[in-house]
């Protein structure tokens, strides 16, 4: 099928046209997190013909994801496929004319500048503010726009950040919300339709930006509640702060952060899972490790990960970069101990 037929309905829309389509085909977009929001934006942008998509995700597909993460099915969950790989496989079947690069990784100060390099735009599909502040700093430092999105319950929020033109995330939210004060998908649940709505606004903003029509952007902190039928666009005109540490003073504390001295842990929202990241990048031979850990419990090896089934209902999923998901606990201490016991760190 020729490109003309594939994109005909989109090209017919006057604001896009052949010229806009050519710009989309030449564009590179990085999506950080292909969970609920990231699945929707990746789906739209793949079908729209974005020339190069980079997908970054740290997690594997779980049955509890299938209610809202539209690129995955039961076979992905049963196989424990990394989301980045499962999404890329699905998207390649949808559009074989574009380039898709999956990365099974947790975006961090170590890898952000490498993984996001060359992207014309970064789209937030993550589920935590730590990653969003990191993306925000990368965006301002490199002058690359990004689109924030978040959804919990039946409501969500999105903001398009264009460095030098709009406020950045830090202008509007100088501090991450303190832990425990914010509803999360774990405490409040999340309904699938709000995901599509917020992510579709993100995808439309992406298309406008990539074809060079910033005047068409919504220019607001957009808040939508599909249960209460409330759509608010809070103008962000004049909300740039000259003394904003990131876009005003150009301090990039998260991005330039020093390496941690010990392994870091992070709980994955609503998953009864703790991620353990080693203090340095490793390159592991998972097959050799499987042999070494044969006494620890039953194991499964696939091209992306090694899974060990431990006593007490805990399973340990290790990636080749040394990062692990300890499933069956919410306790960072337990996860750290499991990691240390198996990996000797
Ligand atoms: Zn700012």
C-alpha cells in the first residue's frame, strides 16, 4: 500500500495536507512509559505516520493492565513480555513503514540524554512525578518540547511545554506532590475512557507541534473529568516564572544528579511490585545467571528477562542491565534484601 492511500484521510484535513504529512514522516518522537496513556499516544502516532518512534518502558505486561492498556492482550501478560517490546511488535504490525525503537529501561539521570537523543518531542506516558521532572529538565536543557499527561479515577490533566515559550512543569508545580497526598491509580483506580481522552489530547497536540502549527495548541493546563462532565482549560499565559529553578535559572538537579551510592528502589503503582535499580549499569548474561541461581527456585528465561519464582510467593524478574522487578511485595526493604541475596549487591 502506498503512503498516499494510508494517510489519505489525514492529508485531506486542510491543516495537515501533503506538507504536514511529510513533516510527520520526518519526525522523531519519544514516548516515556507505554502504559495506559503511552499505548494510546503510540497507537495514534504510529497510525498517523510519525517517522520514528522511541518507546521507553521499565515494566512487563500484567493481567491487571489489560483493562486499559490497549496495545496488549492476554498472551503478552502470560508471557511476561516487556511492555516496550510488546508495544513495538503490535505497532509494527499496524504500520510497517515507520521505525520503532523499543527500550526496556527505566528513564533516569543515567540514560535520559542517551535514550531521548534526537527526539523532536517527548510524550509523557509515565506514572510518577520523578520521571516527569526529569523529562521537564531534559526538555528545557535541550530545547525539546514535551507533553505532560496524567489520569486517575475518571479525571486527568495535560500540559504542553514548549521551552522558551510556555511555562515549564516546574513553573506550575515547583515541588512534586508529597507522597500520600495524591490520589494514584492504586488508591483511586482508573477508568479506561479518561485515559483515551487525555492521551488523545496529547496526540493531537503532538501532531500540531510536529507540523509546525504552535498557534493551534490549547495553551492551557487542561483538566477533564468524564464522570462529572467537567472540561476546564486553565490558561497558563503569564505563568512562566523568571525565578523557576529549571527554565528561569537553568538548574537541572534531577538530570545532572550524582550517581546513587546504593541500589535504588521504586514501588510500581498498583502492582505489588518494587523495582530495584543497581548502583551502576550492568551487562548481564542472563543464561549464565540462570545456571548460577538454579537452587534459588524455578526459573524462566526469555530474550528479555530471567524470572525466578522464590518461596513466599515472591518472584524476581531480572533484566540484562541489572534492573529487577521484585513482584509480590510493596516493601522496598524486602525487595532490596531479595536483590542483595541473589545478586550479591
Ligand atoms: Zn519553569
